[in-house]
C-alpha cells in the first residue's frame, strides 16, 4: 500500500489491517449512513450487508477536490459492480445529514447533483479509518480504497494524496479480476479485462504461453523506440525546411536573387520528397 505523500497517518493503538487479513466487521458492527437513494438515513450492519458479496470500500475526504467526479463515476458503474457480485460503500467523516445536503446540491454548486447510487457511511471518530491505517491528524481520512472478498478478507488496498482522483474503471477491473481468479483458479496478467487470455497454471503450458506471448516483446519495444526517435528527427527536419522556405520567400522578393532562389527551392523540394518517402516506409 502506498502512503499519502506529505500526510502523516494517525495510527490507532489497535493492529492495522493488512492485505489477506479479515476485515474488522465487528470492530464497528453498526454504522450510521446515507443510503444509495441519497435521502434515507439508516443504520448499516456491514457483516450482514456484505455477506457473500465482494465489497469495495472507498474512503472520501469530502474536501471539495476530486470527490464529486469519483462519486458520479461510481454511480454510473454500479450496474457493472452489481453484475460482478460486488457492493460499493463510501466512508466519510461527515454526518449523513451533511452528505444528504450535498446530494441535493447541483453540480454547478459543487454538490453531487443526484443520488449517490451506493451507501455513504459515517466514521465520525475515524475509528474505522484508524483500523485501516488511513486516518490523518486533520480529522479527514486519506483518499483510499479497499476490496474485500466474499469471505471477508481484505484483498486490495490503495491510498494516495487527496489531490488525485481515483480511476474507478480500474477499481472495477481489479474487482472483476479478483472474482474471476477466485472462481476459476486462473492467473490474470497485467491489465486483464474480461475476455482476455489468462496465464496457465500448468508449468509446461505456462512456458509455451510466455514463449508465444512475449517472443517479440523486446523486438516490438525496440521498433517502437526507433519509430519514436525517427518521428522526433522528422519534426526537427520539418522545422528546418519551414525556416528555409521563409528565407527563400524573403530572398525572392529581392532583386538579382531569382537564380539562387530557384536552386534553394529545388533543394527544399528534394528534402520534402525524401521525408515523404521515409514517413511511408
């Protein structure tokens, strides 16, 4: 887990939760929060709400930075999370009454402008934030995300500066990858999306997979680097040609320079012709 840059964590006396540990459902068995409809305030018993589900817990700082964009994006992807048997919960230090106030405010006035689409729970004393290692002396939790599997184990945790919004699409991708791997026993490669190939678990098959998948890896990387360098050189030449054209134009307007100007024009045309052939090769 990455730490919040320049933001000291206020650790609690209790043990901090780490990946593969059980989520502390009973540490705060009942939490008050705003329901997904953005209006109903009720109590939540997470151990029951999350039973047999994968869970994404998003801690929000509610500091008027990236929260609006994240909440709107999460709201739009709730059907995809549900299809993956995954529930989303937000956690904030604000009371549910304050959160409800922001759901009623339009986006133009820095509100959420709609229903949340998922419950937003209140961690007023930062007890849960402390247990998860994401509280700060300022009284705000860090912008952080946890994925919990259907057995109640913490499988993923991420924490970073408040100024940088999360990639909600990638959170969904990771939740899908965890569930797919748990259901099939398959290994998902970097950036895996549903429908992509997976890494075999059998040694012989895995060896053939790597040979086939990455046999041209270095070659392709070298070719991409060469093209990038060639493009950079081409841009330099283009600038030089444009400068020559400008000088030719100025020279043409002067008396007695017509012959020299024609020679320069011919040279420029030859350069442009070679550049055109190089760019298509």
